[in-house]
């Protein structure tokens, strides 16, 4: 058994509209991460206010609200060794992060295709916002035997 983390990923409306769902999923799966929950969602005002509570008073929130409610998003829970760090690396921080989802597939810092939890604490708060426990699936990922060496597992795990 591997010591793993879980993290939330939101594939935003711009990625859905541009037909990039498969490309985003492919990058996580190619890295060896395990998708344990997935669903299509539509943000309403209550969910927007809860998820973006930390930026409600920022000048960009009205535009963000319109954008995030403009169409469906895909919510994912991804699991793996150091999943939060790995997912954020794959997503990239900005459109200038070449080799990442944002760097390769977008030119906008606001319409940036994807949201990822940035810490264990935020993942623990965000996952239940979008998924009930029974919507997350636990299964063995035999490929991990070919993805990770024992020496890859962090000592603190």
C-alpha cells in the first residue's frame, strides 16, 4: 500500500467548451495518478460564493463569477503519492509555464482551464464541497508497481 494524498481538480468551462477534457485527464493519467471521483457540475451562486469566498471582495470576482457559471465544469478527485504537488506541477501556475496544461493550452491568466487544490488543508475542505464520500472510489492501481520505486516514497509518509 502506498501513502497517498487526495486533491481536487476542476476542469473549468473554458476547457470544457474547447474540448480539452480528454487532454487534461490524459496528462494526469500518464503521470500515474489515480482518478477516484469525477462528475460534471454547474456552478450556481451559492457554490461560487462558497468556493471563492477568499476572493469575494476582489475586483475580479464579478467577471470570475460570470465565467465559472457560463457552462459546465468537470470536478475530479485525484489520488497519488504527493498528489497535490504533482497535480499543481502538471497544471502549471500560469500561461507562461511551458510543458504544463496552462502553459501549453491557454494564453490567459484568468481563463486558465483548471483549478487545483493548493494544500492538504484546502483539499480537505474542497473535496467534500463537490463530492460525497460514497462518490469516491477506492481501488488498487496495479500500475503503481511500475510507476513508483520504494525509494520514491517520501520518508515523512
